[in-house]
């Protein structure tokens, strides 16, 4: 998900609002000054937003070319190399400093979020997002590694490449590793409750969890792509909800069996019960997305018949 600032003249508020809604439909975070609240110092708020955005969209119109703040924000985008200028008509001259820069023409855009004009604009924003992420990673690394990262074709591919549905490859890998690590750690800590079970959670369990989480998220990306949607976060709202539901269903089922065993006079193993919650939850997550993916593929194939 890229963070985007829209610079415009207040005379063009309706056009800016339609553009913001279209870009947000791709999962990006868009900020423009309609989000200011009473009491805000608009100069401080705008400067703070501009300092951390991935792209600055400037809406050039007959009105905005005469606005000092629009030109100042455009110059800032030009200096930071994240300027994305657009125009809705061609009956005016751009400011002298920007006549050599390509401007996306949206005069024929009817307002649909998935129109080719908006798709082209979003692809440019995605490129800027990848460049910004690489720059942030490079700045966080030691100087000795910085040059290697900048010159590495593999790193560039990880940051630029995207799975079906728009999720960046590096976010997919990082999210899957993080989720598997958390589950592995939970199993390890649970195992510590049982004497002699310290070595039962090894590398094989971690790799299994990693494969399961990656499979579930990969199937989800296929479903999103088939629906012509987009997601740029590993734990987006839908996937997070699916994870929570899977764990709640697993916990309710396993704990119900645990309580029933106690009522029947058995001596259930608490450690095994907690481990079962995690194992069944992961299995439910993968199974749910496998079923959904199968139905989605079926609908796609049926629509082509």
C-alpha cells in the first residue's frame, strides 16, 4: 500500500475527490486536505504528510497552475522524484518548470476506478512505492551493505515484482516468515510446559508452518486477482479476519473436547490441547482458502464457456 498526497486547487475539488476514490480502490492510502479537522494548522499538517508519502499527485488545471501552494508541492515532488502529474484538459499551459515532464491525461476518464487511465496511473505509483521501499531499506543498512543492495538485481526484483492481486513479493516472504515464526514460537513455549518436550518443535515444524501460511496467502492472492481486486499488505483486513476466525473455530472445538473429556472423568493433556488449537487452526485456514480458490476457478472457467 502506497501513501499518496493529492495537490489541487479548491476549484477542482470534485475532480480531486473522484481521483482520490479511484486510487483508494486499489488499496492505497490517499491524503488530501479534506481530512483536516478543526484546529489543525494546515501548513504543519500538510508538511508532515508530504514528508512521508510515496507519491505526490498534482492535479494541473487552469486554476491550479496559478496557485503558489500547488506549484510548491509540485516542486517538492520533483525534487524527491515522486511527482505524478495529471491533467483533465489541455486548454492551458503548464508552468515553465514542468513543461518537460510527462503528464497523465485523464480528460477521457469517465470515473470508473478500474479504467485503463487509472490503471496506468497506479502502475506508476507502484513503481515509486518500490523505489521508496528500496531507499528506506538502503538507508537502514550499514554503509558496507548499501552499495551491494543498490546494485543487486535480486533485491530490485523482490521489491518490484508482485504476485497476482498486487501483493509485493518481499512483503509476501516477510509476512509468511513472520507469521510462521510467531506460530513456531507459540508451539515452542507451549512445549516448555511439558517436561521432556523441549526438542519436539524443530526446523521441520517451522518449515511446515511457513509452507501452510504461504499457501493460504497465495491462494488468497489468486482469489483477489480473479475478482480483479488488489491487496498490498500480507495481513490485509480479509486475510486477518480469516486467520482470527480459523483460530476461534479451532479453539472452540478443541476446548469443547477438552472440557467433555474432563466431565467424562478422563485426564486430558493441556499441552497437547493447546498445540492442537494451533495445528487445527492452520489446517482450517489452508482448507478454507483451497475451497474458495476451487470455487473461484470454477466460476472463471464457467464464464469462459
